[in-house]
C-alpha cells in the first residue's frame, strides 16, 4: 500500500527517537512491499525559533492531509519561561484539537526481562496487559477558566456525544482483546461523572459480549498498584486519564518504553512516545527509542490497518528487550542507534 506519513520530530530527544522510528518504518516498507512517503515538519520550540509559532500553518496543513502523524516530543528549558508569549506545548494541544483526536490510547505491558525495574514485585507483575483509553479533547482542560485575585475556577464540561464516541471506541477495542471494559469516574461526587456513568451503561447494552465494570477514580488509583493484572481496557475522562496513565507508566520501569496513539474520526491519527523531550539527555545519542518505535507499530495498526507489520515490530522489540542491547534508562549501556539496529535486524529475521 501507499501512505503519506508526516513526521514532527520537535525538541530535545524528539528528533533522535523519531529518526529511529522512521528507520523502522522504512525497513517494514521494504520488507512488506509498501510505499511510505515521509514529510518532515516543524512543531514546538524549534518551530517557535524558526517561525515564531509553535504550530506553523504549513505543519498543520501537512498533518491534515496525511494518513498518519508521527511526533517526537516538544518543549525544553530554552522555551520554558511561563511568561513567554508562546510555548511549545501550545503547539501540541492545538494539533490534537485541530485533528479532533479525542481518544488517547496507551497500551501498558511489563516485560519480564525488565521486572526488576518496576516498583511492583513478584506475582503482581505477571500478565499485565492494559489498554488505557483517555478522553483527550474535553473536560477541565478545555472548559471555561476564570481567575481573580482570590478565586479561580476550571469548568469541567462533557456532552453526551463526547462521552459516547470515546466509550464506543473503548468497547470496540475490547472486542479485539479480552472483552472487559473498566470505566473510571467519580460518580459519587461529580455531575459530569454521573452523566459519564449513565452514558457508559447505555452504550454497554450495544456490546452484550463485553463485560463492563465501574470503578471510582480514587479506588482505581489503588487497584492499579494492588491488582494491575485484572484489567483489560480502562476508559476514563481527560484529567483522570492523565493521572492514571502516568501512574501506570511507572509500572513499566521506564518512560522511554511506552507508546501512544491519539485517534479521532478523521483521517490522520497522531502517534508519539509518552515521554517528554528529556532535555537532560538530549543530543547524546542515548535516548531509548523503544517508545517511539512502538508508536510506529500503533501507527501501522490503527491508521494503516497493517496488523501483521505492527506485530512484526512489536515482536522485534520484545526480542531486543529479552536479549538486549538495552539503553541506559533500563540498566544497559547501548545508545539509541544500537537499539534501533537491533530492532531492524530482528524485523529482518521475523518470519
Ligand atoms: P514533559 O513535561 O514534556 O512531559 P517530563 O517532565 O515528563 O516531560 P521527560 O522529558 O519525559 O519529562 O523526562 C523525564 C525523565 O525521563 C528524564 O530524566 C529523562 O531523561 C527520562 N527519559 C524520558 N524519555 C526517555 C527516553 N526515551 N530514554 C531515556 N530516558 C528518558
Ligand atoms: Mg510529563
């Protein structure tokens, strides 16, 4: 197949890990006879330096017409003055809103070879395989905000339509997995959560083959640490999802390992590792490229429908995590390029 992929390497380690993911996609294209055209565009601090804007019009236009967008990371100390007129992170928020990517998917698995890095020990780490689906374009992040000298408010607002579309996506994804959805809310206190829960219950009736469970967010924060292997698909609103997915990421051992996909109903999905620009190690060639490489696998699966190819990348990563080489964040000495090359070799070997 032919596909157009826009890359937004961004700041810090973003360009290093994005280059590794692109190398992997090129190898997949050659091995499976696809034609991927890559177009690099600016976002974040590097875009502010070049154009004055964190998301230049040319970047947005390219993303809108692409089949998929692969992003590195944005931000860094150079642009972190809170009083600056524009900040790199605004480019990313604007891009998510413009692409209408309301469902943020974060798969979490804990590799047995890395179990010693996780704060959880023993049998609790076995068989963790959770897919978080976080609502990404509503709630307190986007509601009306007010601020005066002695009072501030953030409106948390959800419409039924906004809840329905992300919850439906979660149930659809559960059908391809273990058919278990856990919906997380705070329905004992919040009106938005009561609307969330009743909407989830109504949608669930369309999926009688999927088991539904509700959890309150405070209780879920605890259950993720005490019984993480009980969960399959976890769906929740924007703020709860932000917090729970960072908590979950800690279980994997390193931020550098985890991918994400942000999907809407439109054409282009947005794919990025969950880590930030890691300014402390930028430019040293030591960043772990696995989160970005697994994001490329999600791109193949969710935007291009190439499941076999996605699995080929995931198996290759699995093999490298099992046998090495390992980057510094997971206790090894390998650089970004060595890890990339090991993944490329494993893809070539994959029957
Ligand atoms: P942001 O504010 O952009 O979300 P952050 O404050 O969450 O960023 P990161 O930039 O993700 O932080 O970095 C947190 C720590 O994790 C840093 O010490 C960084 O070096 C490390 N880290 C992040 N990504 C990687 C990676 N790919 N490989 C190795 N270490 C990483
Ligand atoms: Mg962060």
